[in-house]
C-alpha cells in the first residue's frame, strides 16, 4: 500500500481501535501533530475505527487508508460531520429553502435590512392574523428559523460557508432559539466551524465542544437593585423572572398523556444506522427518529413536543452582607428547565447598588464628609458622626484644617470570609459663615488685629 502524504492533514484525531481480532477490547492510539503514531504492532486492515464516542452527536468516518510499517503507522482520515436530529415539529431537512430567499433579502444584506424584512414577514404571516390557514404556521416557523440564523453573525458566517444543505445536516433539531437549542449553539458550537476541528488539535476540539456548558437548560440573567444599606448589611429578596419551565400539560414529556411511543422501524430502536463497506463500518444518526429509537404520532399541543414552555419562576434570594455594585451572584439550577429532563440552567443575578447621600464605599472602607464651623476647627470640640451602625461621638482637635481626615477603625464593612471589618474615614469640611452679626464682626476684627500684632512681633524678633 502506498504511503499517504503526511501533509494532507494538519492534525490527527484520537481514535479508538476496535478490532474483531482483539478480544482484549478497545485500544487507544495517540497520534502526534506530524500524523505519526507509535504502536506495539501495526494496525490490521480488518480493524474497525470509530471516533472515541459520540461528541455531542458527532460521528467520524473510519480512515480512508492505512499504511502498515515497522512499529509506525501513518493514517489519513476524512471526517463526516453528522449531528443529532430530534423528531419534532419544524425540524429542517436537507433541501430546505435558502434563508436569504425566505426573508427576501440579498446574501450581502445588512443586519438592519434582515431585521426589517423579518418583522414585515412575521407580521404578514403570523398565525393570529391568518387563522384557519394551515400553511401559515409552517411559513411563520420557516421565517423565524431563517431570522434566528441570519441575525447571529457566527451562525450566519458558517451558513454562508457551507450552504443551506450543509447547515441543515449540521443543525441540531428543535425550533430555533427554542429550548432544544436549534443550530450549533444548542450543542456548544457558538460559532465552532468545521475547519476548527483541525485548527487546534484534539485537545482544543474537546475543550471547545465539552466545556461551554451548552447542555441542559438555558442560563438566565437578571438585575437586582439594592439600596446602599441592603448591600452592606445583607438582605433577603424575592425574585420573579421569565424562563423555560416544564410543560404542565404533558408533565414535560412532549406528548399527550397516555401516548405510547412506537419503536422506529428504520433503526429497530437503536437510534443509529450502520453501513458496512468492506472492512469498515460507518454509523449515522437515524434521521427518522432523530436518534431516540422511538416514534410518536402526536405531540403535546401546548409545548408542541418541546417539553418546556416560557413561564415565570420565583425564588427567595439571600444576599450576602458586603456585596458590591456590579457583582454577580450565581444560583445553581435556578435557570431554565432542561427539555431532556436533566440539569436545569443557572440563574445569574447582577447586583446594582444605588448611591447613598451620606456614605461612599471603597472596598471594605466607608467615607463620609462632616461639616464643622470655623470656631470648631480653631477651638476643637465634639461632634456626632453617622456610621453604618448609628451615630458616634467624635472629638475634633483644635486647629483642624479643611480636608483633614480621621479614621474610625473597624467601622467599615465586614470583610468577606473574615471576622474583620474595614475602616470609616471622616473628612472634615470647614464651613465659613456668609452672614454674621455686628458683634461677631467686631470680635473677628479684634481677633484679626491681635493676629496682625503677633505677626509684627514675630517679624521683628526674626530681624533682630
């Protein structure tokens, strides 16, 4: 067999070798970036190769050719990207119309043009406007699907590269933007293109595909506004927000009560179709049942088979003391319901703290401005200063200057995960009166004369 060109691919993927001759079970072979792999023995031609498990519904074909050498095997592989399909209403199939044609815009149309076309068509074909027309709902879903893809720059870029049929093959089922997560975003792609499988090697591919948290229910983001004292001292808040909840009509099953699913005749309930070509076996997801192995004839009329619907959730949230503005709290499992009945999404609460007319915050420290008159600044005295726990008496030293500050230790905010507190800083502002009585003016003038005489004496002593 001729040696394949090792430069024909950039990276080799990890494969699992499953040979009918090997009774010890699967054996993992690692390939380096030069498409070369060390093995204790050469790979038999009759070996069957499959990708190491299904990566979120993706299947890779076996190698096109195998070079057998002395403890070194070089392989050339081709990938066939197949995605899981759900047997549900509105699933796109191969040969679907072009999204640009559906919206009636050119391929180079701007987002503003796409949005304008979508709203015009959605208004025209909305089911509530065309009651009794059986084709209206299908047309409306088609318009929504096209807009969901073209409004997303990453999905649109991929759609432009691979075309309508390629995108339909790669798209995971469910209505676009719905709980099933149609399109690549529903399976952790987030703009992950075909060529990206070879761009960063296998480790990066697995990282991108498995660590994006795209499985399960949707995450929900809300904003919670707190007063300054609520943030400092902690509080309890009741939150209400919209997200996906389990359909109450079908109890999250997606089908009417009493429905008995039938075994798919095409895949015999396995969910996959197998094809044998010589020594190699290929598997693909059954398009009839979407890989579930079961077929149902009727879906729940409320959720249309999605198992979840938009609804309201309510929770009671304990806000920790000392939380700051722009911080985000993550509440596990309080997001949208998972259509598959698995892990619900998370709730992310963004904190917005209103400004306080008295206190200013810098980390765990508190700052306040305190006005004193000029006689207090000169003679000193005692004033009442507000703190987070109430007013305290503070001595003003004689000769205090405008802008001078004093520290009240331990009067700030409690440090998180600590028993210590920050400090409070009091900034003095010396206030000069704008209106005084004749007696006050006379006394000040007398003070000014004495001060002037003192200055003259000091000057004379200095000149000596």
